[in-house]
């Protein structure tokens, strides 16, 4: 988005109309995924920063009355907080919708802690001497990142993970973008969205996401809600934008319309 650009101008007309309509509900919840939605995909997961345009729109929306903003991410809550640097008014939920607060890890039963430790050890064995493969350890899961591995290595490691620890009892497998994640709990962005909707008494929800686990959130939308998929691929979302920059433009349109409506800046 260039300064002075009208963000609405570049969005699909139908989406603009729908955004303008949902921005006028009594209590709005805008919920977004993080990687691939607010933050463009990069090689190193530790370097994924949100677009400034997205942060500006989110900050603006979160400061409005009768308006809530949430980010529901696959990341550990601690990492999401550090990377996104969003203000405390924004509700952050980590671990694919399971981690609403930092006490989550202490509340996990001892057998889940043991299983995650076993999983971590086993995955370290699987990826030993495999160039470009990295592990990301989270409170209830371990993600195996394949993005920077040579293709043959990525295929070999993915197969070893799927035929090995992914088959263990009590393990949930999530295939993301160049990542296979093994979790010791069941996670679901849709139930996280339900919880937020109820807690915040939202009249309508806008959910924006790009990845497989975001489909669970799209599946829980209803009535006046609006689901927006970022990028290509099959989806349950009714609307689509091309990339994180267009997602930021959509957030800016929501902010502009809602601000005008709330403060009656225009008749
Ligand atoms: O639910 P999300 O917020 O979209 O998180 C999904 C996963 O995102 C991260 O991995 C992805 O983004 C990385 C940075 O751009 C990229 O290098 C990686 O290939 C992608 O899979 C994050 O590292 C994972 O923990 C999240 O589960």
C-alpha cells in the first residue's frame, strides 16, 4: 500500500461491499491468522514480521469501541507475542487455537509433557544430518520445517516423520506450508474462534487466513460472518485476497468504514 492510496480501490468489488456491510454490525470481531496472512512467508520462521500496513490497521481497529481484534496462530503464544509486537488490546491465541494464556503449558497433564519430550527426542534423531531441516519446539507440539531443505531431503524427512512418530498414539498431525507438525493435544482454530466470539459477544466475525488449520475457523463461520482466504488453494472461505498486502488492505477498509460508521463522520 503506498501512502495516499485508497485501500478499497484495489480490492475486489464484491469483497469491498461485504466488508463495508460487516463493518456496520454492533459488535465486530476481526480475527486473523499470523504467518502468511499478517506476516509474509519467509525462509526463517524467527524472522516473520507483520506488514506495517497490517499492524496499523489492527491497531486502529483494536482502538475502536465495540470492536475486537484477535490473532489465532499456529505459533507458540510466547513467540507470537514477541514477533507480532501487537498491543495488549489484541487477543493473541497460540498453538493453533489452544493457547489463550501463558499458563497453558503448566496446565498440560504430565503424560502430555512426557509425550512431547519423547517426540522432541525422536524428531531430533530423524533430522540429524539432514541439511536445511529445522525443528520448532512449542508447548504442546514440535514442528519440522522443510522449507530450506533440498527437495530430496525434505521428501525423505517428511516420509520418516509420517511413518514414524506421526503414527504414535495421541499424536495429531498437521501439514502446513513446508512444515509437518506433531502435537500431543487436539487443536482447532474453529473452537478458539467460538470461544472468542462468545467471550467478546461478537455480532459478526471476519476471519482472514491462508493455511490448512485456518479451514477449521472458516468452517465455524455463520450468518453475517465473512471468511477471507489469503492466496491460492481450496478453501471453505467465501472470499479471497491474493496476498498479505491485500489482506492488510482489507483490514484498512474495515477500519475506515467502521470508524466512519461508529463516529458518523459521513451521513
Ligand atoms: O497459524 P499461523 O500463524 O499461520 O502459523 C502457521 C505456522 O507458521 C510458521 O511457519 C510458516 O511460516 C514460516 C515463516 O514465514 C515459514 O518459514 C514456514 O515454512 C511456514 O510453515 C510457524 O513457524 C509455525 O510454527 C506455524 O505453525
